C-alpha cells in the first residue's frame, strides 16, 4: 500500500458515525473492505485507524516483545488497551466507539488525515491547535526511554538527583517535573553548547564539566550523597546535526568530534598522528572491525600523501575497505570508534561509574542508557559487582559475594517499536538500572 496522504473535513452525526472520505478510500483500494482497527494515539489526543492488514503486521511485531520486561509490558498494555475493530456500513460510514471518541475529545467536526500507512482522526479544533504549537521535533527525538528512566529513578520529591548527560535537557526536565519544591537536580555536560538549553528553575544547576569529575563538582555544591543518577550516554542529536562538529557522516565537514570544544584531541589529530598500531587497536576495540588492521594501513598510506582533514578525505582513504551495500553501517562504526577515542568515553565512564558507587545514598538509584557494547558491559559490571571490571569480591569470613547494588533490570530494557519509529537513535539503546544497598 502506498503512503496515505491528504486531510479531509468530516461531520460526526448524532450516532457517532462519519462518512469515510472517498479520496482516501480510493488510496486504500481493496484493503478498505477488510475493515480497520481503531485505537488511541499514545502521544497525542487523537485516534489512529489501522487498515486491518497494517494492524496485523504491527501485532506480529508486538507479540515478539518480551513482556517479562516491565517497560514492554506496560507499553503493549497501554497500546492495545482500547483497540476496537470497525467496519464501514453500506453507505461507507464508520462508527467511532464512544470511549475512543471521548478520549480524543472528538465533537461534531472531525479531521481525517492520511499518515504513512495509517489514518489519524482528530477533533478539528484540537488538530488546528496542535499545528499551531511550537513543537521541537529534535527535543522529542532525544527523549530515549524517557518513561522507563523516570520509573526506575523512583524520584523522591525532596531528593537530590544527577543527570550526567544533560544534552537538550529532555530527561532533566522530566526529572524536575517529578521533584518537589525542596528537590534538587544537578546536571553535567561537557559541551558548552548544552548551556543554551539550561533550565530556568531554582532547583536546577548545570555543571558544565566532564562527568568523570562527578564527586569533585558535587562537593563544590556541598553534596556528598544523592538519591539517583541518570546517564544517557553518547552524542546528542544537537551535536550530531551540527555539521561543523564533525560527528556525522552525512556532512562533508572537518573531522572534529570533540564534545568539549576546549579539549586538544580531535578526530583529525587521531587520524593523522596516531601510529598504525594505535589506530588498529582503537578500531578493533571500539568498532569491533575485523579489518581494523587493513583500515589503519589505508589511513596511514593516505595521510603520507595528504593530511586527512574532512569526512570525505576519510571516506576516500578507506574506500577499499568499505563493504558494498553496507557503506553507511560500516562508516558509522568507524565514526563511532573515532568519537569514542577523541572524547575518551570509555575512560570517563569507568571513572564516573566508580564514583557513582560512593555518591549514591542507600536506596539510591543508578540508571544508565548506553548505545555501545562496551558502555553496556561497564554498566552491567558496576551494577552486578560494584566495580567496572566485573570482579566479584567475596567477604572474608563466609566467602559470599558482597553486593553493592540490587539489580532492577536483570536484562537491559530496550525501546519499544513506537519509540524506534520516531527516533532511530533509540534502536541501539539499552537501559540498566540498580538500587544501592
Ligand atoms: C545522548 S546526549 C543526552 C541527551 C539528554 N538525555 C536529553 O534528554 O537531551 C549525551 C550528552 O552527554 C554529554 N556527554 C557525553 N559524555 C560526557 C561526559 N563524559 N561528561 C559530560 N557530558 C558528557 C554530551 O555532550 C551530550 O550532550
């Protein structure tokens, strides 16, 4: 089925029926006769009409989600809760189930619009208000696993919380919403651009530094213990979408990739100054590329002729290594490895997680979202054994393992289908959470 398009005004009659727009019906062709499932939209006050075949496809995907994971279970229940099947009558009218119509506040004037493979139904006035809203799409796309983070942080209204990775402030602003008047939130970000997003709230303090100095900077504010720490690691979409920062392979920009613009090491320096062995090691460790050796050789050969300065210089230099049809995937891994080296991400995370153990108060929560297997392993280690190496310490008398944390997630929580649809960055996200004993 081609993407459904068009906006149509319809009237809802006294029995709650509306005439399905002829033009939209033509776009649906034979599928129309099979009927629809009508459901709530979880993000907006509107309804979604799924042609039956689309609903079946979605259901198949939903049935693959592991419902032992709380976030998946809650999502499926909320998503499928109100779903009802509807069929057009002989005159081509569809009946809006009353409960769903009430949910979306649909009155007599209805807006029906094609939206990819589904149809949205809005109260006309609410739809107009929605269009006039000042929506920050980037901000929406940042809030990876937002509800799960807030749930796992188990925010105490008067507690002290830390957001290690402020970025666009999406997670921070939701933490503030759950905090009471006496609560406090300290947020770190080493990128000076993040200061533009600082939240104007007396309970909020932005610490514009690397989270590897967590303990020291908290001490500056007289804080020695906190009730919860959240980290949403990696790069923000603000950084990614700014061509000049050199994080993205979408732009032909200078290879920079520094989150802290004052730091000396850039991707350009790594590519032109590291030895072949150093390059090979970083590509093997961070990008898990079995051709790391060949890749480094090509870089060293290319830079002997001309310094590697831009994204396209790098792409040209390593072209013989890039698998056909998998260009973007391969390059994304090369870029990620460079970024991790430039920002010393693994070292910073190790230092920070180690300090989290001391900084968290008893019953304090640690919630980490990671996007790379090394980050995920470090988070798992700290939560399971209290150290980033994952070494279990036994108590001297009974030889039992001494635990620092109670695990709240035995397996990492991953985003639901809906979230991945609006935010491709969420695809590789893994959330782990634990409570300090
Ligand atoms: C994925 S984004 C966070 C997005 C944020 N959760 C939101 O809702 O907008 C990661 C942010 O953490 C920052 N960051 C990454 N590593 C850091 C570190 N070691 N110290 C301080 N900030 C860091 C980056 O500059 C980036 O802005």
